[in-house]
C-alpha cells in the first residue's frame, strides 16, 4: 500500500509540473500576443485555459481520492494539502494570462501610444519566478523559495514605475485613456501573478519546514 501511495504522490508531483509549465507558457504567450498584436496567439491562450482548468479539477479529484482511500498520516496529508494550494495558485496565474490575452484582442486595431518595453520586462521577471518556484518545489528547497520571493520586490518596483509613467501620459493624451487603462490592467495582472508565485513559494516552505510564513507584504 505504501508503494502505491508513493506512486500516487509522484503522479501528483508530475501533474503539478505539467500544469506549472503550461501556466508559465500562457504568461509568455499572452504578453507576446499583446506586444505583437497577434490575435491568433491571444485566441490560443484563451482556448488553452480549458486545459488548465481540466488539470486543476483532475488534480483536485486525485487529492480527494487519496485522502478518502489512503487516510494519509500527518506528513503525507501536508503534501496533499500543499498540492491543492499550489494548483489553485497556478490556475489563477493562467486566468490572468487569459485576461491579458483579452486585452490584446481589445486593442488589436489601435496604435499603441508608446512602445511596450516595461510590460514585457515585467512578464519576463514573473515567468522566471514561476519557473524557479517550481524548481524549489521539485527540489524541496526552502532557501530557493525564499530567494524567489525576494524577486517579487523587483516586480513591485517595476509595477510602480510603469503605473507612474502611464499616468503621466494620461495627462497629455486623455483621448487615449481607455488604452492606458487597459495597459494598467495588464500591469496589475502581472503583479498579481507574482503574488500568486510568492504563494507557491510559501507553500514550498511549509512543505519543507512545516513553518507557515507570509511573504506577500
């Protein structure tokens, strides 16, 4: 029975990595769609959200079955609990990718008021955070999880600068307020993705150390 249980935990582990890889890809593609006005890519991001949602449900169902059938002890129960938390954060990350893809579609016929430089920069940092948070999960490395959380400070700082820049532009180009508002939404979505990635790191730290920490400050 123990071998079967360990095999089930490994399956959950692999499921999280697949879901995390797809969520990371979604973030990259939605920003590419925005920058390049690639509507086909935006549509692909929106379509693939169904795959992420299906993964979410499948993993949750596996966790529930494991708890019901195996009655895991404290340490194993913590692993299943953390799996559920990480899956929820990955699903929300993918949702934000869809939100950004929808912005790309809304702005497809507009001339952008400025070159999009900082938004892709934010996305690159966020994508790195997702990858490294999953690495920390794979390695069960609490130190790496803490380091990823520190990167969130860079995202927050860049977010504040980008918002400030767009608000200054708004003073001169009030006719473009809708477009500016859409870009501000994108920045906020990326900032929230970083927060959810920090949540994943908190989950990794709890998994490894048993210590509950709040790093989203």
